[in-house]
C-alpha cells in the first residue's frame, strides 16, 4: 500500500507540467506518483488562466477568433511549448515508418520534420476553430471549453502513466513517471474529472441551455478514448512511452475535448 505525498505531488505536478514558480523538492517515484495523480489540477489552473485571458479580450471588444487564438496560446506558454513539441516529435517518429530504435532517435533530434509540422498546424487550427465556435455560442461555453480541454489533457497524462505502461527508454521524463500510477487511482481520478466536467456543464447550462451538460459529459470520456488509442499505438511502435509521447497524448486529448464540446 503506497502513501501518496500530495503536497510533494502537487509540487511535482505544477513544477514539471507548468511554468508556475513551484520548486520541486522530490524527484523519486513516490513523488512522481502523487504528481501524476494531481496532473488534472495543474490542467485546471492552466485552463482557468486560458479562459481568463480569452474572456478579458472579449470584454475589451475583441472578436471570438482573437480570443480563441489567445486561449489556445496560453497553455502553450504555460507549458513552455513542451506538449506541442512532444506532439511534433511523436508525429515524426510515427510517420518515419522506421524501427523503434531509429524512430526514437528521430524523436530526440532538435529539428521538426514534415509530419511534425503538419500535426502542429492541424491541431492548432482545430483548437482555435473549436474555441472560436464555443465563444460564438457564448462566453461561458468558451470558458468551459478552455478549462475542460486543459484538464482533460492532463487527465490523459495520469492515465498514460498508469501501472503496466512501460517506458521506451531507460532515461528521461518518460522513464521517471512511466507506470507510477496504480490503475485504481488513475480510474478514480478519471471519474472525478468527468464528474467535475458534468458539474461545470450543468452550471453553465442554467443559462446556456442543456447542451453544456451533454458536451461536458461526453468531452472528457471522448478525450480519454482517443488519447488511449494514440498511447497504445505508440507503445506498440516504440516499445513504450517517452516524454514526447506524453506531450502528444495531452495535445490529442485537449483537441478531442474541444471538438466534442462544439459538435452539434
């Protein structure tokens, strides 16, 4: 039975997943376990900041498109662009068609290949388009989309670091957090985040219509499913996960959540 150090876990989550000035004092597996269990809380903070910037621009008279661009930019800034970089590197590794060892070497290179560029363009366009549509529907729905997508992205990291998912390399962030989260803990966090999304949607739905509840209820599970498909494909191709794979999984989950929130 493991004792999860949530204070150290919170430090680990915010110190490794955001640029917030949090000093990580422990780097052991126990702290990493707490950090990955707390990852959605870091996402909640990032999403709230993104929503605040978008709403401020709308209040100052900006259009929904500009607010959407700013909302999409905030998570990139608050994560030092690491998740987007991971998405690009993962796309290059998968798109290379090379054996696992060669693909992992491609992912370690500092440059971005054509698959990475294409993935970044499509994902960012999709995120901005979805956020703009959400803001057009209502400011509240746009803010909800920003918060839910950022939280779902970090939930995908919690699930990706569950027990049984191996690391592709013996070093790096992937090896430090791979397999640290018990399956039961990961599922409990997933249920909590989903319930929180439904509650937020219900609150928004009191004056934005029932779709807020339906969209929020479906967005998190859909994000988890699509992220899981990518995770499993990466494990088959690379033999495990890396820090880049985590970034790709997070951006995939965020984009899926945004798309689901504006469908219909």
